[in-house]
């Protein structure tokens, strides 16, 4: 028996109760066609706190953290990388980091965390 659906549901309920999720757009690069496919989604968006930034790491002051519930990740989406973009608050931002490992329960994805940076 997997608890993943219960955790996904709980995550969605917490996000809904906080009212912090925003509309974002995932822009995924297709290297063959050399085009982007835009897909609307939702995420909890916040700034990285100074105390969470490690000097010399990928994350820099001014980067944003987007936590995207598994229920808002399009089926079949590959891991995003630096070729991809996420539009946050009307601003196109580069994907610096895409983490689908930290928010798993028994191997099931609950949410992904993207770090994005303005272009």
C-alpha cells in the first residue's frame, strides 16, 4: 500500500490553505525542433533566505524557489535543466536547479523544487 496519493493530497491541501500558490508557465526546450513548449502550472514561489544560501553553491541571492506539487507537473515531463525556463510573475527565468529527489515518499514524487534566476 502506497501513501504517496495521501501525501500528494495533503500537500495540495496545505498549499490551498496557505493560498501561496501562483500560476507559472513551464517552458521546456525541445533540442530537435529547437523550440519551447509552454505548459501552465502552479507553484508555491518564495525567495531563498540568506541563511539557506551556501557560498559557492548554485543558488545565489535573488534566486526564487518554486515548489510544484506532483499533481501540477505534466505527465511525462522530463527533468528540467538550464535549457528550460519557468515564467514566474510574468518574468521569464532560467532553471538553475530541478530537484525531484528531496520530496519523495517511498519513491513516489510528492513535489518538485525548482530554483530559477532572472535572465
